[in-house]
């Protein structure tokens, strides 16, 4: 077997997806299954489709290209680059947009290919990442998009909780509903989609507080890790579909305070140590090049992460439930960021189970 590795339990992801699709359907909401945390791996994406998602979404065109053989609509979640407009039209049916110049380029590319590309205009309701902040500017932009050929304005969307940590509520998501009414009344349209954010918005669904009219959520963390607002675990879902396994390459008793004058470590920091005497330490063959150590949690509660370098993870295994030896495998649970790190690293094998 190859280590380090991430083992992915497909049945748990499909189960989570089924549960979330059912929960949202009861509120009149359809789900975009977000594949970016696992880098668009088709084998995992198919679990989301089996679980009932209507659309697959990703932030990278490279990942959407991997999904081209899955017969379902694809959505580009990151604001498109003008330089990639041609590829956006090739591999995405829908994209989230906030710049007219980009939409014009998408229109041009779609016309050349004989396609109609769907556009969702983004509203910034306070998280200060992407989207129109001025409502009048958005309404005017909608009018221009409606005049373009090769694209179709299909709805409005927003994002919260990613940059500034603004939490979704009835007021900020309710703005989508109000702006849709303005656009429909002004231009005689009936926009299809109000895309109300990501897994953090599930708290409103669970509390029966989602503004009426929001009919789409873009979910990744809840489907893959069973977490929602503030990374809190959602009851009834699996939270351990992704497991990191790393091999021990050294086990020795060593001091807990270095010997010698302390300078900068490999990452430009001055480390601080607490003297705990001689402890049994295990070195694993995985490093900060693969994952931020703050985003991995040892399955054995008696194992402590001490730190490491680009290529090595150092653990205190003095109180471990088992006697650790070279060649043994240590197992870790992962946060959302930990999954993203390890699935992105080419040095970590990905094993699909189930």
C-alpha cells in the first residue's frame, strides 16, 4: 500500500447527500453538489449524483473538465477569468458572474460554439468577497445581460461565510428575493434561480427560516463532512468520510526542548517549546507541503501533534493506546481545510472505498 493516503468512504458521502437532498427538497430547494474539496474526482462526484444532486459545481475549470463524462449540468463557482471564457463555455453550463466584461466575452464564445451559457449574477450581501454591492448597479447589469445573445440570465446568487465569516440570515438572503422582484418587474422576466449560498445556509433550512423564494444551495462541506454553519456537525450525518493515514518512519525517546541556540524554523518562525522531559516521539512521512497540521486530528486521543517540517510530522506517542513501531500506520480525521489540502497534494494517494 502507498502512504500517506486519504481513504474516502463513498457510501458515507452518498448517505449524507441523500439526507441533505431530502431536507432541502422539503423546503423547495435544489442542491448543487460542490466537488472542489476533493478536486473534482469523478469517482466521488458520482456519489453526489447518486444521492440526488441536480448540478455539479466546482471552482476550477480543470476539475469540471474531469467531470465532463458525467451527464449532469456543471456550474463554475469561481468568477470566470476572461482569459478562460472559451473553456468556461466548453466545460460549464452555468457560471456565477459579477463583471459585465466577462459576461460579454462568455456571450461571444457561446455564440461561436452555437451554445447558450447560463449566467447567475452575484450579489454581495456583506461578506465582501464577490458580487455587486450596489443594488442599482446590479439591476442595470441584469438589463444588459438580458440583451446579450449566447447567454441567458437564469438567476441571482450570493455567498456568505467564506471571506469575512458573515453568517446567513433572513435579512441578507432575503435581499435576493427583493432584488429578483425588482428585476422581474422592470424587465418583465421571471428568473428561475435564487442561489442562497453554501452549507452554512443549511441552518436556516433546519430552522424553517429560509426566505421564501430561495431555491438553490451550493453544498460541499455538508455532503462530504457533515458540517454546516461554523463547521458545526450536522446531526444524523457522517463526519468521517475522509481519513488520513500516514506511516511512521522513526520512533525514539527524545527531549522536549531542543539542544542549542534557537533561530528560525524552515517556515520562518521562531518555535517555542515546553519542557516535559523525555518523551517517546514518532516521526511520520507527511509534512506541511501536504497538509496544515492544524487541520488533522489524531484518531487516538492520547497522541499529540508536536509539529514538523515540509516532509515530516512529529507526534508525541508516549501515552498512545498501542506500542508504536517503525512501519506502523497512524490515522487522522480531517477538517474541511485538511481534506482540501490532502486531496490537492500529489504526494498523498487517494483511495476510494465502497
